[in-house]
């Protein structure tokens, strides 16, 4: 797999993750503002949406790459983790808590599964010779 194709697949997967997260953040912020809902009532739904967005991002990365979905999904998940860690460490001066470490490990596994499924459902690279 070309490095350029690998990099662009990961970037598109990351873009999808952050767009899905931004859309649902807007929806949830509007719900919290204009209804009587509280943030603790939405925490499970927000966690589920996070896993879905990582799965979709890995799926898109794997589908664009057409091969090595586990690698594309894994690198997409690791890139997401690294960006969020750097934001939290550099911007908020905090390290990941143990709970966050567990969540991000699960996020990476979810992105890997998305990448594998993305390659398999997109047809993979069928032009290879045996």
C-alpha cells in the first residue's frame, strides 16, 4: 500500500470521526439547552455515539484504503487518541485518567473492527495476482 494512500485514508477517517462528533455535539448541546435534560442523563448515549463515530471512521478509512483494514483502522484510532491526548495534555495540562485509557483502548479496537469491515465490504484489492 502506498504511503500517500495510507495517509489520505487515515485523514479522511479522522475527518469523518470529528464531523460525526461535531454534529452530535451540536445536537446534544441544543437538547441540553432547550429541554430539561441533564448531562448525566445523556452520558451513556454520548459514549455509544463515540464508539459509533470511531467505527464509522475506521470503516471509511478501510474502505478508502481497500487493503489492510486492521492497519488503517488501528492507525485511525491511534491518531484520534493522540490528537485528543495532545489537546488534553497541552491545552488542559492533564494526563489521561485510567478510565480514559480504557475507553481509548476500546475506541482503537472499535476503529480496527471498522477498518476490517470497511475493506471487506468495499471489495478489497481484487486486482492482486496469486
